[in-house]
C-alpha cells in the first residue's frame, strides 16, 4: 500500500510547491510573498519527510528539522523587518 501512496503524495507535494512558488513570484505585496515563502519551506519539509519514508533513512528527518528551525527564524525576521523597518532594536 505504501508503494502506491508515496508517488501520489510526491505529486501532491510537488503541486503545492509549484502553487506556492507561483504565489511567491506573482504575489501582489510583501506579506503575500512572505507567506508564500513560509509555505515553500513547509512543502520542502513535507518532501524531505516523504523522501525519508521512501528511502528508509533518518538523515532526511534531521534535514527537515533543520529547515523547519531556519524557516521559522527567517519568517520571524522578515515579518519583524516588514513591520518595523529594522531587525535590531
């Protein structure tokens, strides 16, 4: 059953990645682009978790965890910059 579900999940995550990338390129303003970038890293995490399940390697789960931490910090920094105009108070 896992052999049929994994390719379907790859396709759906790829579709979500492409739609998020389209919003990043075409977004009307900065908050939409920041949200699209946030969604892109979440899609990347989902792709790495699927790859880890498919290949049976725990290395991909660790990479997904690192991307999650860096993506969160990056999103917070971009939002703070957007609201205040600077990062350091």
